[in-house]
C-alpha cells in the first residue's frame, strides 16, 4: 500500500516519459461514461499524447447497435426510442424494458400506453421474438421463442412479406439488392412460423407511421441495420425514434483490438478507468495472461477485483455519491452530479485521475466540472484548452447556482420528454447485401446454442458485491444468490435432466459446471446462461456465488455461441428460489382480460369469486378522516423488482443469505410473485407485487395473544416490536403470507460503515419479532409533523394533495404502477383508481377487506394470432 502522493510522483515521471514519446505505447481502457467533463479531460490528454490509443469495453455499451447504424450511413449516432408514440412495437431479441438501453425511460413511456382507465382507452400492442423470458417478453401480447442465430432470417422473412402484395411497402432503392436473400428467407421461415409472419406483417403495415422495431444488442450489426431498414419502410424515423449524435462517446477501439495490441507487445502502459475487463472479457481472449506482458498496469476500481489483481497499481475509486461529475442522458439532457457525503476513505474519481495525468497535482472534482461549464460562457477569443481564469465569465455564477439547485443544465437541448431537432442522416443500405451472415448455427441433441445474457440484478457482475441485489429474486426464475443453466422442458427431457441436476457444459475446449433449471418459455435447443456470477475477487458477497458463464463466451458474436455440449454429472445441486410453482392452481389471484373483453364487460374482473366468508367478529369500523390505501395496476407492473429493493433500503431490511432463503426465511417486506399461464411449451408470464394488505378485518390482529399487531386510527395494521413475543400466530393466520419472522440478530455488532447505511428514521428490529410492510409509516409521520409545524393540513380531515406521502415502493416504481393515498379523499388518485372497473381485492372472498388492492391485467392480442 502506498499513498496518493507516491502515486502522484510516479504518474508525474511516467507522464513526462510519455510526453517525450507523444504517448506511444499508452493504451486507455475505458468504460462507457456519458460525461461532458470526462470527455473533455480525455480529449485534453489525447491532445497532449496523440500516439495514445483508447479502447472501450462495457457490457452495457450498444456496440452492435451503433455499428449497425454506421452500416447504413449513420455513424456516430444512436437511436432515441419513443415507444409511447408506437401503436405496434416489435422487439427482436431486445429487452428494452429491462437490461438494454435507456430501460427506465422506455418502461415509463411504454407503460403510458398501457394505463387504461376507461373502456374507450387505446392500448398499444407488443410483439416479442426472443430465446428466453425477459421483462419485455413477459409484457408481450404475442411472444415467439427463437434462438438468437435465427433472428436474422426471421427479420428477412418479415421484410419479404412487407414488400410483397398485399402490403407492397416501398423498399428503398439502396436496399433493392437484398430482394434475393429476402425471398430465400421468406421461403425458409413461412412454413415454420405459421401465421406469425403474415399476421405481424399485416399489423405493422396497418400501423405505418405508428410502428417501431427494436433490435437487441445480442444481435450482430447487420441485424440492427435490417431493423433500421424495416423502420424506414414503416416510416418510424422522426415519429417513434430519432437519431441523436454521440456527443460524449470518444473514438475508441474494441477489447478484441486491444487484445491484439497486447499480444503484439505494443502496449507499455495500460490505464484501466473502471470496469473489470479480466472478468468480463470472453475467456478465449486470455486477457489476464496478456496483461502480464505490460510493464505498467493501472486500474481504477471501487473493489480489488480480478482486473486489479492483474495490475501493478490499484487505485480506489470514489463512489458516485462521494464525487462530483456530470452526465448527459440519451436525449441530450445534462445533469450535475453532486456528492451526498464526503469520501469515507482516500479515493479518486475518474475525473480527478485524468486531471492528475494532465499534471494537476491535487485536482478537485468540483473545480473540474465547474470549469467545463464555465468554458461555454468564456469569450470566443479564449482558447478552449486553457482553464478558465477567475472570476468566471459574466452571468455564469447565477446560472451555475441555478443548475446545482435544479439538477438540470439548461442548454436549450431538451428535457427528458423533448424531441431531438438534429438533422437526420440519409440512410443507405447497399452494404447489407455484402454482409450476409453465415447459415444459422447447427443445433442437435449433442450441440446446443449457448445464449449469454446480462443478469437483471447484477448486469455483467459490477453489482455482484451488493447483497440486496444478490437476494433480489430473478423476475422469471425467482432465483437468488446464484445463476443456473436454464433449459426448456423439451431440451431437458432430451438430455434426461430435471431441475437441480448438476451438469457440465463444454464448448471449444472449455467447460463449466452449473445447476440445471427448467424454465417454461425457453427456446428449445439452447442453454441460457446469466453473466455476472462466479466472481473470483471483488468482495465477500460477490465471491463464490454461482458460476462464471464467460468461460464459454466467444468474442464474436459476443451474445451467443454454437457448438455447446451438455452432460449430466450425476450430482444434485440446491438452488435458492422464492417461488417454484408454475400455475395459478385454480385461484383467481391475478385477473386479466383482453382489451376487447374489457370493452364489452368492463366490471368482469372485479367480481367476487364465490360467496364471502361470514365474519365472526363485528364488522370492522372504517374510520372517518384520513385513511390510507394502495392500488397496484398489474397492467403497468413489469416485474422489475425495483419496489422490493427500495423497500429494503428504506426500511433497513437485512439480507439473510442463500441458505436462509432455501429455508424460506427471506425477510423482504414486498415480494413480486411470478406465475406461468398457458402450456409449458408456450406459456405467458404474469407478475403481482404483494406487500402487507393492511386488512380492515385483519386475521393477524385476531390471533395475537399480546396485541402486538393492532389497527391504527388511519387504517394501518401496526406492529409493536417491543411487545411481540414471537409466537408467529399472526403469520400462520395471514392468508397472503406477507409477515416475516426475524430468526436471527442480523443487526447486532454490525460494522460502523454498515450502520451508516441504515435509515435513522426506522427502528432496527431485533431477534424474535415479526415484521412486515407498514406503508412506510415513518414517512407518514414525517408528513404529519411537517403539516402541524406549517399549520397547513394538520387536522385529520384536511386535504393532502397526491404525493404528500410517497412510500418507497411507489417513489421508485419506474412505470407508475403503484398509487398510494387517502382512500376517503374523493379527489385523490388512489380513490379514483379504486372506482375503476378493473379494480379488485386479492382473495376478497375471505372477507378480510384489504386496503391494498389491484387493477386487473389487460392484453391486446392480434385477433389473427389468438
């Protein structure tokens, strides 16, 4: 261990040597960071060292999408999607609502077309073609299972159907050379997919100008270019998507190109700014071995991970909540990143490290960011490479203060809902005819197609040391603390496998061992492997969880690979899953209709199934005044689990680890149940968040021998921790199974840093007590105190506008599926949602009268495919 001063001395000497050689032998390996200040400092460093080379490696960087745009003449551009403006969407191996692109924005805009509040409302329609259930596939009105290698042929067949009668959409003249291959693809896929391609083509053609095709990053650049061709024919550009210039992405090579340079011995100094390429890179690159040949290796990282161990220098990276910075969103909006806490340890941000390499001995992030934006107001005669001298340009200080206050930099570029005004590039498609991919990968009983995907929680492993995310169940498999070899029922049957069997996968001379998991809806002839697990360094939580799927990855294509073989080892594994049943079991837990049925019978889903049970007690009193309740719209919920993590953070809920999850002792106060409906071969997925229902006639209150759980005057089912004696009668009597028993003293003797993470407004529960969702009662009490202090809304009958109290789950939900408020206030949103025809209570026949209720799920299927 050395101090930053020692590193600064080394950096000064090394920089002097690099300047003498104009940067020859220096390679910078970057992760994707849309920061104007980051790009400015990097540009200044490359200006001083023109022989240095940049390489970009980041699993979330849309490399194939940008390469596909470049094939069509849109180099240096990316797509800004507007799914709210499309009546018909087609997602080709693309998880636009989950792990790809600007997923939060996409989910919000997509959900805005699913917010059906009257039978007259219009809904969009979503088609998804994918190998495994993603959040986007789960939201689909129609979903087709297809291996990634077959998506290109499917898209060509769809294009052929659109250019042929009766649709006869115009094919751009530059794409006419594709007609031959389109016809071949149409012949190959027409019989295989039945009505799918004709029905889809007809729906897209009818929605010309209001349709959108999105291609996933797993697909090669040519497929992205074909997707642009389809969007051009559908008139989508300027309506449901726009081209936006890559302002902050530096010109950079790929990791494969860096590996070639390392192998040739041309790199003498390697500076890794973030990321973990040794772990994330495909194993066939052997990056750790190549790095050993570089004399000077430096890695900036928040943890001593696999790449740090392979480098000579490891520099501690500041957490983003400790550092200054700036960021540009996909639509061009810029925000200033302000630290919420002083650095807990000695560390550097990316901006401060780049500034040190530029010769600034003790740079501060605040000064670097402020300098970037002050230059926009500097006199035109001042060189851009010179730091702005104090005082700042006239008028800048007032603007800077306003930006810090508002969080948004006003550049006249736009806002999160604005539309780009840049000149669109002229797309040309001549290159597509010359880039036809090889024939689809051969798949047989002995050869599987391996499908690699980013984990919904851990992504590529960058969040593997986060216990909240490790314990957050996978949306579809409900798996925690592990990944699995996911197979379809048919593929598992061919290999004689059951769930939890230990298997060995082999490809190209490499192998890995994992546990098989049968998941309906997975494409036949493939094994789906989640990335981000099997970490060998990076923290106590990360290490040892799951297996490293990257051991079998190919460099190209990077998202899937053929030639995999699978064999059973004879051993059994143990997976920690929070839900293993795959059907509704005849109980109307999730209610759904098609949009057509909803228009004919709007109130059908609100009907009570069976006669309600008689209440042995007096009817519960529904108090006057302010009464709290929650409504969850199942048509907007996409199952992402953000509500569960938000609840865990807000209420200081501990993680319990894999073994305790196996023993059904997880502590999460809100769970997102997943159900399969339909056949095992072609199922559909439904999600349902389930917190405490805050029943008016609560079964838990009736059986507690010490009155630890009682009803408050404003309708909450309260829990007195210091009164609870741990009988667990309440949990046994709860029909929703939402109460959690604290078997262990998880909060005892915690590290002081861990204690800082706890919410000071929430009581830390001790061993032997029952705990559950409280509608974030601490936030309700905070609002009451604020109202009394201000003298506004202090009385129980006073009106509180929507948003006065935001539970953590509602605040975090990206789609607005959760609504909370006063159910006695006729002007509140929750009151209006409870009056919707889709409104229903879960297990209403039990007559427990829950305060948390639901709006039924709706689908918009194509009648030709029903």
